[in-house]
């Protein structure tokens, strides 16, 4: 999609951006993605109110074939996957022994292979962990980024728009409620905490309905045809800047940007979609259980409104958030939203009140309490 008229590549604006394909993937033919196509705010409005097509083909894709894949992934990640069946998707985390978030991936199961898509730059780390945990299991994980590409239909009309590709009736995401502290054993059903409907695409690959729209995991060789069919049906394109603005407004964290090396799942609202609280042991499970039973993680994810007076440039990820001159957290993703203005996701200490007069450098910031 980088060849579409008006496309501006992410790295042409920010050479240090995380939204670039891995060098190894570039060498294998993976191309840059567009930050925008000439009008980022209009593209946001389209994603917010209708539907648009976003190129997210820079994300890493890991394929996990093998007859023992479901049970194996169940034991080494945070999600309940032993009952995952063809046509289902979900999310998972890889945690450190101390319960810190190391990896996040979305899942699509097709009956023969479990497909994981993850952040650009994190594929090698995820694959290395899977390889280390293979032992004698009948699984064969591999980097499939050169084979498959992720495109996303984003917006309230996404489920209808995917009908152009021959897929109809995708069910909305099915999210289990998170139980309270010290819940009874067996209170959480033995299934993934969130289930996404996954259907085969006639052109090849799969459509997965998620929280922001419908992801299309397609053969990389079919990308051009998929884009042409959707654009021919009137679906406009939108850049990654627009997608990020919609994601921030929805308060969906991005691992590696809205997290740091100390982040635990409960701090960034990943317990519901990516962690099963009653599945038994896995790496980092003790921390997850202890924090949930206490009911108060040390930090929390918030949406900040920035005054935008001193600068029209959003702060970079990792910039400290201060209160009375003391650091109380850090900025993750900061964007210019078409309705909200300058906003950012941030991780703050739990005891920072909602009405705190926060600062990010010279910029005043306020917590959105809703």
C-alpha cells in the first residue's frame, strides 16, 4: 500500500520509529507502511465513523504448526488455549519469571496452524522464547512474516466491509468478565478470556474480528488483490497515524510503547483479553495471582489530555510525567486526535489522583476520569 498515491512512509518522517519492518523482513521483501495518505485527520474521522483500510503488514507473523500446539502454547503463555479450535482467535502474553510483560501477540487458529501476530521488532524475541520452550513437543514454530501480511479494516462498518471479500456474519468479540479478588476455583470458564471470530477468506488467509475492526491475515502475494478489491468497493485507505489515534482513544495499550520493563498485565488492562486467571501455572503466574488478589496494582494506564499550548508536537514515548516536580509515570503513545486534540496513554503511579495537575515537560496534562 506504500505505492498508493499520497502515501508517506513512517520512516520518512521518523527514522527512529518502531513502525518499521525488521531489517531481516525488509531483506525478505516486506515493505514500509504509510503514516498517512495526505490528510491524517480526515483519515481518522473515516476510521472513527465509517471504515477504512490500514496497512499493518510490518507486524511480525509467527506460525506454529504441530499436533500439540494448543496444549503447548497453553502451558507457556498467559492465555487458556488448550481448547482453542479452528475459527477462533484470542490474545496472549509471554511474561518474565517475575510477571513482567515481555511479549504480546494476537492469535488466529485455522485447524492446522496457530498464527501469532506481534509488534514489529519483537518477532525474534517471541520466536526465540518459543524455540527455547519446545523440548520434545510436536510443534514447529517459524517466522512467517515473509509469507503472510496483516491488513486491518477499522471502524464501525468493518464487519460489513469484509463482505466484499466473501466473509459475512463475523461475530463480535466475546470477552469474559474479570472476577473479583479471591474468586472461587472454577469461577472462570475453561476457555480463552476473549474469543475472536476467525473465518477463511476465499482469496486465502483469514479474517479475524477484533476490538477495533477486522484483521485480514493474507498471503503476502495476495495483498495487492485484497487492497484492489476493497478500494474498488469504495473502502478508503488510512495511514498508521489514524489507526494509532483510534487505538489511543480506545485506551488499548501497545506492548513496548505503552509499557516498560516493569509493567505487569494488571497495570495496563491486559488481564481481561490476554490473561486467564484460573488456568494453572505458567511463567509469571504467581505475580499475576498475587496482584489480582490484593486488588491494587502499583500503577495504572490512563488517558491524558494535553493542553497543546507550549508545543504542537506530541511528546515521545518514555517522556516522564511529573507532579509537583516528581516523576509519577511515563508517556506511552501520544497523538493528535481529530476530536480530542492532543491526547496520550500514560502509565502512572496508582496513588496519583484523577484531578492531579500533571506536567509533561512544559506541557500541562490532565487525566480523563471516564
